[in-house]
C-alpha cells in the first residue's frame, strides 16, 4: 500500500499539482477545470475554476450522485465547446471565449 508522500509524488509525476499533508492530499485546481468539494458525508459542490484559481461558478450543495453526474455533464459540455471553438479559431483567431461565457454555456 502507498503512503501519502508516494501518492503525492506519483500525482506530481503526472503533472497534477498537489499539497501533501500528514494525513491527506489536496489537489490544486488548474485553470479552466472542475473541482468537486465535499460539503458533508453525503453532499458535494461542483466548482468551475478560472484563471488565478478564481471560482467562476459553484453549484449548490448536491447529493453526491447528483454532483458526480453534474460534474460529468460539465466536463462533457466543456469538451464539446472546446472542440467546436478549435474548429472556428483556425479560421478566426480573434474568436476567444471568456470564462464567464464558458460558464454561461455550461450552466444553461
């Protein structure tokens, strides 16, 4: 079985920024990523993290299974949006969406 330091080292080798304590590992969110935060034993919130680790939006407290489903939906929608934008950016380099525009698309 792996200890906390070994797990943190493995995550860092994969390019995931972490802060390891004596008992836990905290993953540092990346720009334009989703983060699942535990609120209680059975509830979580989903956050969309923007530049400088600023929270762009956050869901209300959701039952875990609903939060997991919402996170999957958000990630899927973001990937579709990125794929679509990448097609148009090649022809129009001025087309860039702000994080608030991305959040509006994902939560609509």
